[in-house]
C-alpha cells in the first residue's frame, strides 16, 4: 500500500506537469498560428485553429480541477485518467494537423512528444496502445483525405512536390511519412519504457529497503495519507497494539474506529493548515502505556503529504519510574522513621522507667490500697509498650538487616509457620489446605527474614477472617521461579486499594502501623523476588510470591 501511494503521488505530480506543458502548448499554438497566417501567409483558415486552442484550454481547466481529487483514487484510476488526457491530446493534435495542412504539415511529428509522455506516465502495454492510437488517428486522417471523404486543408508553401502531384495525394509520400511516424513512435516508446522500467526497478529496490527497514524497526510506525486514511503500518504496530494491520489499513482516522489514536483528525487538520508540524500523546491502554509521536510530512514547497505516527510501548519505563519513585519514597520514609523512632525511644524508656518506679512506690505505701491508681499506671505502661513496639518496627523498616542467605527449601519454611499458627488458627475457626510441590529446588534464603515476611502475610489473612474461613497455601515451580500462593476467604480489598497495600503507613486496620506488608515487600524484593496482591471484595485475597531459582538471594539489597 505504501508503494502504491508513492506511485500515485508521483503520477499525480507528472499529470500536473503535463497540464502546465499543455498551457505552454496552447500559448505556442496561438502565437504560431498568428505568425504563419499574418506574416508568412502559410495558413489560410485560422478560425478552426483558434477554436481548437480554446477547447483545449477549457479541457485543461477541467483536467486541473479534477487533479485535486486524484490523491484519493487507486493507482489504476489515476493511470486511466492520465491515459485519457494523452488520448485527448492525440485527438486535438490530429485536428490541428488537419486544419493546418494535414500530411503537408511538418508538425505531425509532435505526436512523438506524446508518445514519450505516455512512456513516462503509463505502464509499458498502455504506452504501446497510446502509440497505436496515435498512428491509427494519423492513418485515418490520411485515408479520409486521400479518398476525399474530408476536404484537404492545404498549406501554401507545401502544396505540391516540385516534380509530382500534391503531397496529400501522393501514395509514395503518404506511405513514407506514415511509416516514418509510426516507426518513430514505437521505437521511442520502446526506449522510453525500457528506461522507465529500469528507473522503476531502482525505485522498487529503494522502496524495498525502506519497507524492510520500517518492518524491522523496534518502534511501531503508521503512515496516514493526505486523505486521512491509513496507508501503511509495520509489524511492530501489530505487536504493540495487539491488532492485525488489516484492521488499520484503508481506515479513515476521522471515523473514530482506530484504537489508541485520540484526536488524530484534529492533529492532521492542524498539520494541513501549517499550524503545527509535530505532536505527542501518552495513552493508557488495557495492559500498559503507549507514547505516540505525530509528525507532518511536508515537502520543500510547503505541501502536506501525510502524517507519520510512531508508537512506543512505555509500559516498562512507567514501571521503572514507579519503582524509582517508590524507592525514593521508601528511602525518605526510612530516614524519617529512623529519626523519629530514635527521638521517641529515649523519652519512652524514661517514661517507662519512672512509671514503674511510681508503681512500686504506690504498692509500698502503707496506707489504703489505691487500686484505681494502680490501674491507671498499668494502662500507661501498656501504652508505652505499644509505642516502644511501634518505634522498634519503624527502626526495622528503616534499617532492614543485611540478608544472610543459605540454601533452603521454601516448603519447609511454610510448613514450620503453619505449625506455629496451628493453635491460633483453630481458635479462630479457620481451616487450612496445604499443597506443596514436591519437586521444588532449594533457593538462597535468609530464613529468619523470610519467616517474618510470611508471618505478616498470614497474620493479615487471619485478621481478614474474624468469623472464620478457609486458608490455602500452595507452591509450584513456574518458568524457573518458585511461586507461593496464599489465599484467604476474608473480606477482601477494594480495587483502588490493592496497589496501596504495600505502601508504608497505609493500613485498613485501626491500630495498624502500615509497615507489615511494606517490610514484607522489601524483604522479598531484597531476595530478588516479587509479590503481587489479587483481591475481590467479600470473596478474599491471594498473595502471589515468586522467587527466581537461579538468582534468588544473590543480589543483596540492604
């Protein structure tokens, strides 16, 4: 389609060039007729010649106006239009030849120019048909004059041979001129079409290189023609947009049927008006993000030829940006947490110590027992312990210990935790289903930190099922990764909150610090693993934790 579009563009430009030449020919006709009739008195009847010139001018105006619509036609239609123009020129030329002396007119070889033009514009077979049409018109003129079907229009200078009859009635002269004209026409067509075939082959080779380059580009490319229809797209578009090119080709961008192109009709309009030459868009898709760049194709004369759209899949870049932002936030929060926890721990220790001393003083008092005061002090001590535990958790988040890994089986870690929670699970009325893959290879783990990470996940699952429920723990080997699935039938998490569960200080619990799952994520990512939360309100939550077998625990993140 891209090749055909280029061929159409070239042919339309040549037709414009032909229209310009026709204006020059009309001007030459009027000037020549005036000179040969008024100065040299060679032509007697000038009215038909001027009339034909006017008719050619009107036809040229019609051709010019129709040319503006050729860009949206098929190549066959444009070539047919070019052929009609050349045939029209042949017809008008034979009329001019007739009224200006017929076979006596030396300008009969002007047919040669149109034969050359036909060879340039048209395919080989159509070029030969044009030459045959011109030769047939000339033969018809000769026969009609020779048999006096139409009157001969003589030229004064070439009215008769010096030694023979009038030229138009001389069989030898007629045959010689006809053979000379016809042979010249066909020989010219042969040479011109041979040359054009070589040029077209060279162009096709260049186009093949361009197409191969576009098809193998890492970026999606779409070309939108001046009629706002998609004329070309490459393989990467099919991969990036997950759509067949047949769905895109020949579609107008104004129909709003094309995916991932918003407001493109307005963009192309601004390009046509010369307001802008490029625009950019970031588009959210179902699976990620696209970055589209629109560039106007404008020739040195300022004419708009179309729009090139390049489309990049920036989903991974977006993820990296989010990870970088998340890491920066974690670093900032970690520093803040460490500072706040450090500043709080010393006063808390002092408060706890003095409260205990006060409690001892009250208990040693020989007076009446002060049970209310004792209760208040116990409450203070309890809250101080809560704050101390919270500050310790902040410090753990800010200063996660360096991983000390050794080969371990993830199944053993999970079985040990399951036994640890067995009593609490029974008290809460939670049933458990365990399904551990027997063929899992050992991976490098810091078992203490991994236990703490899974401990946080299991505690959240239990708290999500206050009225009891079902807990499922399973493992499997998938794509060179050890994958753990922990599923509960709890209350679930809202869709908008699923991605926030790993954010520091985010918690759906009243007294939660929001650091449990943040620490879990930090530990798992420190091992080179990944954790994903999937949840549905009132149906439950699934945590999917994966560890790469080969690289797990090797690139230590402190």
